C-alpha cells in the first residue's frame, strides 16, 4: 500500500495556534512526521534590541499568553544577573506566587484541551470553568486576566494587600475540591487508561537526545526542574516536591501535570503565610556591561533568556529559548509507529506552545494525495474513545 | 451584499496569524461555561467552509499572510472579518518587526475591530453583538453629516 | 560542592580554554577556539552529562560570535562556550552529529545570520518563509546588510 500524507494545519481546530504537521501514513500507522513552523514568528528578539529594559518586560510578556509571567521573570532575572541587582524578599515571594498561579492555569488549560481532543468534552468544560477561579485571582491582584505585567527589573510592580491575600486563600479553597474531581475524573477513568497508557512513549534516552524539558521530561523519569536545581524567587524558602513518573507515555504526562497543580497550591499557600514585610522594588538605576542569564521553570519547562548588555539602557542582544522549542521536536520520536487516531493526543501531549517557540504549513499537494485533514483526525480520535467506551461497558 | 442572513446564529472560524495566544484563549473562553455563547447559536467551527465569521487574532507575519488570503478565498460569501485584539487591529507592540510588513486591514476587509490586550470575553461578546445590530440596522447614509 | 565541580570542569577543559570568566557562583563563560568546538562539546555532553540549553548567535560588528549554553542541573551551574567566527568565512561544525537538540537552533542561526553549519542534514528555513530574499539576514548589523 502506498504511503499517504495527512496535512494538519496551519489553521486547524486542534490547537489555537498555527503550526503545520505533515503525517506520512502507511495504512493506520504513522511512518514519518514533518513539523513546519514559522506562522507565528514575530521577530521579538530583534524588536527587543530597540527597546529599553523596562519596555522589554512588556514585550516578552507578549511572547506567549499562557506563559506571560515566565518570560518576563526569566528576562528580569537575566538583567539582574548581568547588573548584579538585588531584589527585596517580599518581591521574591510575590514572584513565586504569580508564577505558581500561572502554572495552575496553564495545566488546567492543557487538561481541558487534552479532554477536547479525546472527545471528552465534559473535562474540557469543567477544567475551563475552574480555570476562571485562577483568572479571577489574577484580576483581583494584578488588574488583568492575562498579561499581568507584574515583573520588573529589581522587583515587582504591584504589592499583594491583606485583602488580596485572603482572596487568594479563599479562592484556592474553592479550587482544591475541583482538583480532586479532576484527579478522579482523569486518573480513575478506565477509558482514559485504555486510551492513553502506552501511547507516545518517550524514553530517558530520547529525553537526553532532544534535551526535552518540564513535564515532558519529568514524565519519563528525568527529574529536572529549575525551581529545585537553581532556586530563584522564593522556591528555596518553601517545601515542595518534584513530581516524576516512569513510563513517559501520554497518561504519565497528564499525571505529572495534575499532581503538579497540588504542589503549586501548596507553594502559594506557604508563600502567602510567610510573606515578609518590606519593599517590593529595589529601584535599580543602571545595568553594567556584561552577560546575563536567567532561566525559570515555566509550566512547560525551562524558559531561558540570555542578554548581552553594553551598559546602555537596552541590550545589544537578547536571546529567548522557550521550552516548546526543545519539546516539539520530540514529536518526531513519539508519533512515529503509532496509529493515526492516537496522533492528535500525542502531538498535544507535550503541551506545545508555538507562540513561545517562534518568537511555524501548507501541504505540498503536487505529488501527494490528500486523504484527510485535522477535522478528520479529530473525529478519528473521538471515535476511538467512543469505541473503547462501548467495549468497556460490555 | 446581503449580510442580513448572517444575523441569526454566527459560526466562527478562528485564525491565529501570529498572536501571543491570549486572544485565542479568551475567544475559546467565550464558549466555556461562564460565558457560553453557544446559547445564542454561536459556534466555533473547524472548517472555513462552514464559517460566517473569521475571527483573526495576532499581528500578521509574512508566512501566515499568504495563508490568510487563501483562507478568505475559500470562505463562503458573505463572510465577515473580525480583528480580535490590539495586534490584529494595529499590530500593537510588534509594529516595525522585519517579519510583519502588512497590517491585517490592508489584506482583508475588516468589519469589526475589538481592541484590548487581550480583550476580555465580555468585550468580544459585546463586539459581536454590535456587529449583529449593525447588520440589522437599515443603512443610514447621512449619519456622519447629521452628527456634525 | 559547586566550587569543586567547577574545578573538575576547568581541569578537564584546561587545554581548550582561551579565556575564562565567572561573574557569579553559578555562571561560567569560556572562550574556545573554533576548531575545538566538537571536542569540547563532546566532553561536556557525553562525559560530564551536561544538558544543552540553546545557542545564541551574535554579530558584534566585527565578527560573529556563537554562545553555546550548557546546564549542569544537579550542580546548579550554567556554562557558556563562546566561539568567534570570522565574518569572511562564516562556517562552523554542526553539533547535530552529537544530539538532535541542535537541529532547530542551527537552522535558526543559519537563516538569521547566514552562518553555515558543516554536517547539518538540512539547513532549510525554520521560521522565515521559503521565499525569503537570499542574502537578507535580519540579525546581522545593518551596515553589513547594506
């Protein structure tokens, strides 16, 4: 049987962002995958060279809406590293709180989308419903649902008031039962077990080869987490655990993300309870010439910023490396050999963020026959779930 | 063009042409339990051939501009274009980048601008309601003069 | 622990180091010669099990510089290798022979700076469109492009 090509994208219902995958299939099996990116490239690194340090914090916030605190945090840490700038302790605690809230909202978002791809739309609606709790917290303490603009070189822009603290604690109390529900709904469901276990396995060697990061690596038993390895903000002042699992399949990636949300709630509560008094901004006035590196653990993995400063008020080079840049190429390993119906969820399992990666396609239909599109794939994926459901009911 | 037929239940096709994801998430958020626009028959569709409205988010880059034109050509007419978010309206913070030479409204006829970074779901819904109201209204040719 | 670890790395890399700078406890910057790159990276990646973070291309108006960032996660140390590439002959060995993680970033540096990587399987455009004008490298300094 001749090989056929299924194009996915660039504009498709699978993910909100544009990217293009070409799946080469032989019957039911995926033989090869081509990833084409570039549809979201905005040239942010070049734009950053023409802006001041204060402005870049806002620019890098708009690299990606979901990691809109990780990028500014990594950037301000890079500047602080280059300029040897001290940050007041209260600001460090607030940074941790915002970063962990963002992790909860990002993992909930992924969980919802994963449910959507599997045809488990209840999970999608639930997790997005409870995501609103986190967004309300953001609105209360930062003034905006997304793009919080909290990070600045030398500290944070806004303080958390006592009312704000109580509001966060109350809201987290409302969120915890919901997390328990997700844990039950996702991890005890026999259909999801049958659908996700043993699918899209990444071994430890694959992780090392692609240098994959974050939950993708931790699900394969590679225990890397910048929060522990190089504690920034207030992560060394609270107690928490790195979640790792062994199997490296899609199910384990979901487990890691769900359990991480509990750790995040734990970190936020501890930070709020021991929030020190004092200034929130050290008001730095100059950045010395030199190199600066800042890296933080974004929801998807390590987010890396490198700046070269020449002593003026803007960097002469600003390099951004988002976690998905390392994680997306692992799809090549994970998808090949799997069935077409499983391809959608595997492609989604690394929680790809193309906005980050570019800071992505079109099918070359000349000699390849087109046999379906993303909709077709999504339908396939959902049908498989339904089939399994029926079989399990019997 | 008879756009009156579009005033009942609008089906949306969502195109992200170089955005930061926030507008996309807020658009999706409109469908989820708190805002739930599906009540009004609005639906996010997976294929451009079923769409009445194209919601564009993000500042357009060279690579996606070509695709965007093709997508618009494939859409059944009449088809409305909504620029969702500051980037789609005016390129926002990304103006002047080497990869973004043309704003959206120089490529497609935009019917509605929803500013905001990102616009709140309420703002998106209010924008769409405005659009529907405008389609329902009989055309007033002398409105501008009357205001002056 | 960190200090000991630094000494081990420095003694292993001793013969290759041109300049060494450590502005803070967990950052190190080493300049090495262009021809030693593969040997040094092989040593770091395979013997010292460093994690490749990414590479940064830079045009300092006189020559190109590439910074290769490596992380030693358990020891909390980020090491950056700097190599200088002459503008007249922008060619460097590709790291993709050692690990696949270098594939994308080398394509990116190739299209942004026009630096060629020997041994890279496919230096096609990654982020810019296929029709992008030949010889227009957006991250080179402007006087170069003119």
